[in-house]
């Protein structure tokens, strides 16, 4: 009687709704010494959250290395199946984990490799080398680049979310929840009940009639939005803490004199002295210069390209002291001051807030988190096989990114999207602006410690974005170093062709080979690799949280964050009135559209994956598992620090509390 070699196989279905399937599932083990015959698993293996076990018998041992092949065959109709993992127990009793964590289609076979991470030059078995080569080749076929614009980061080739490879799309729950939330936003905020006969605001009291389900933060902003103190605060801790930089010398096109601002400075001090002390700061919106305003409902809209000078006073308050609305100094481009009439000054600040709206939404949110995250995701999927340690490390940080970006292109930045229809830039303007913003991308601006130093923000008080962000950067850096140093030495970095190809795709597709960007063209040391991967994870998690999560808080009171201005920038002082302030505000429909959108984008989903939460088993080695556990402990400790600090703040800054930071760009 022939003795058979038996392998026990456990197959696990994910616990998400619709993870199961009604197809027949065939399993085959492929080893260095042979293969098993395909064996069918119970057709009801697809019940969500369940596992099934079967025995695979072979005439002889498959060898020391083997793969698991899963194949679905439709019995009645094609049904997708989410397989989380497969565990194989060898005849000798050794249990081997084969991660899957993807949706499987009846049209494609999935071939899984055991979970131990390996660099390409350390693979010795021919079957292993072939598998990693075929794994990457298949992904390059499935995930293809497309050029949205030659002067902007490249994107995934997908006309709609449904045309993306099924394996990386939203779960059924996530997709339906997103669609439902989009439809429900106006209802939840009671905006559908608000009707206005002229579509034009007539008074601030009409705006206050919008309920918007305001919280304490909203009420605080509604109360303080006109004050210079809150105006200055927002450059440090609001949606866009990225524009402000220390000013040691005034730009030639911003001729502010000492006499203009002397009343805003301490006695016996001067503008020059305060610049020498490092107390003067500048926000320059030059990227908006020359862009013509949009036309909404037949009405011309306006925007400015302001320069705003700020002073960090001895009391620790950051205050605006001069605003010029256009880049070219001239008689019809006055420099507005706090000593001007309150309406002149408020109107000037309103134009700055609109400029900040555009920089925030298109540059620091869309380009520098969403579009770069898409480049990172595509490069990771296309060039790194699933057995690569960097793929395993990054997998949680690319979750849902491609699909949310496809939806964003359709609904936000398309020719008929929200930006085109309800912002001062419009579709033509946003394309021009995004090209300029892409050209200004630098590696150092994406690395927070370098960026803070470049902008001279090391010592400015009450910058909670800086404080929390730097702590998170250091925690992520410590984690990334701990994991990657386990797999890499200096020679390994240089010899890893898959790693170098990954970087090349990012440089070519994201930074468009821009030699001025400072982006590394290759990795030579472990330190270089660790810094780059820290930047990537920080960008898609922490930085995205900083510029995304407070949109409803800071934008629900529309005058604080106007999407457009309906009157041209003033050419003289003394003309603004309370009525002209109201006349400058976006129309009613645009207001309601943006409030609903901000609510959607600021809302946590039900399957929120906070930073450091890694439910999938991709690593099995002790060192990376220990580093992941320490990562979570470090994040938890920071969570306590932030919450303790916030108890003493008039307006808490909670956007970079680790529990509020997602692993990936998924909204």
C-alpha cells in the first residue's frame, strides 16, 4: 500500500460583509519536488469570518519550499471572495502562514507564498525566484499608469472605481457607507431644509440660520473668526499650517515700512529688530498670481495672490500686521493694516482666507497627500512582490487609496466637479495651479523636521501641528528603522534591484524627474531608505490627518474659509462696508455644497484603521512583530500626552492624536 504525505490546509475567509462566495474553491500545493492535485474546498467556505480545513495528500514530500495556489471556478455566477490567509501544517508538524488579504476573482489564480520576508538577492530556490518575478509582472499588468496631465503626478489607469482591480477596492461596507454618507450629508446637517429665494446672502444673520449641527469648536470659530488672534492662530494649527515661514528680509514686491506697522510692535522696537529676533513671519500666495477667477452661475468670481506679514508678539500670539492682495506693488494695490477701517481690514483678511482655501485644498491636501499617496501606492503594487519586507511594511498604508482618488477625480476636480463649479479657481484655474504646485514639490518639504527648519518654525510658540507632528515623525522613524534594519545592511540596500526600481517609479511618476526637487534618485544606505519610508508613511497618515480631519471644524462657518470671493480685490482704502463684506461671500448653493462635503471628508468611517493598527498578518518574524508592538505603545503614550495638553487649551488641537490618524489616505 502506497504511503501518502499529508498536508493539513486551513483556509480563512475575511469577516467583512460579502467576503464570502458561492464559487468552488480549488487548492493546489506547488513545491520544489512536485505538486499536489487540485482539491476542492467546501463550496460554502466563503461564509464571512469562517475557516475550513482539508487534507491535501501527495505521493511524496513537496520539498522545503512550496506555494499555495487558490483558484475559483464559477458554479452559477461569478462571485468574488475575500481570502485572508491560508495555514498549512506539514507532515512534521510545522505550521506555515500564507498571507492573502485580497479579493479573488474566478478569472484569476492566486499563488501565495509563505510569510517569511525575503529580499530578492537572498532568494535561492528557482521556484521562489520565478514566483516573485511573476508576482511583480502580474501586478504591473493589473496596475497601469495613466497621465492625467504631463506636468502633474501620474495616476492609476481607471475610468471609474469599478474598473480598478477588485483586489484593492473598497469592501462592500466601506463603499456603500461612503455613497450613503455622501447622500446623507445634507440631510444630517439639515441643509436640505434651507431655502433661499435669491441664492445670495443678504446678511450674516442668514448664515447663522444654518444649523449645521455645530459643536463647541464650530461655535468658537463662529465667534472668533474676525479677530486677528484667531486669524494668526490658523496659520499654525488650522487646516493649512504649511504656508507660514519666518521672514528675515522683506520681499522686494512687499514694501512694508516701519511706520506702517510700528503700532503693532512693542515700544522702542522696529520691524528690522523684530525680523532679527525671528518674530516676523510671511505667507506668500504667489502661486495664485495671474489666474483668472471662475464664473459661477453666470457671475464673475475673484481671487487674489496676497502677501501677509505676521508678528509673533511677546505674549505668544501670532498677529497679522500687513496684507497686500496682489504680487505687484503699485498705487492701486494698497497695503492693508490693522489700523485701517475694520471693514477694509476684514475684507483683506477674507481674500487671504480664500487664497488659503485654494492652497490647502489643491496643493497641501490633494497634491501632497492624495496624489503622492497614489504614486506611492502604484509603485509599491507594481514593483514589490508580496514577499518583499517593504511591501509588507507598506501594505496597511496604501489601503483604499486608489479608489478614493478615483472618486475624488470624478466628484471634486473634474470639469463638472465641486472645485470647477463652486470655487474661485474653476477647472482651468485649478489645472494651472496644480502644475505650479507640482513644480514646487521638494523632498525636504515632505520631511517634517527639514520643513520646520527651512520655514524657521522651530521656536514659534503654540504650534501644536509642529509639536505633535515631530513627535509622530520620530515615532514612525524609530519603527521604520527597527523593521528595515532587521532586513537590510548597507550592501543589501545597494543590491536590492526591486527597491531601486520602486524608487525610480516614484521619482519618475510622482516628481517627474524634477532635478530641483531634491528627491533621491537611488538609495545607498539604510539611513537614506529609512528616512524616505518614514516620509512616505508620515505623508499618507499624519500629514493627511493634519490637512483633512478639521475641514468641517474650520469650514462649516463659511466666512472663515470661503471657496470664492464675489467682488474684486479693492484698489483703494476706505470703500469696504458691512454690506460689501456680505456681498463678497460665496453664494448660497456653493456654501451648502462645501459644508456638506467638509462634513463627509471629516467623518470617520466605520472601518477606521488608526495609525499602528495592523489586523493583517504579513510579518511572522519576531523582530518586526516586536517593533509593531512597541510602535503601538509609543503611539498610545503620545495619545495620553496630547489629551493632557488639550485639557488646558481654549481650542484643543486633536487632529494629530494618534487615535484620529488613519493608516492610509482612505477618505
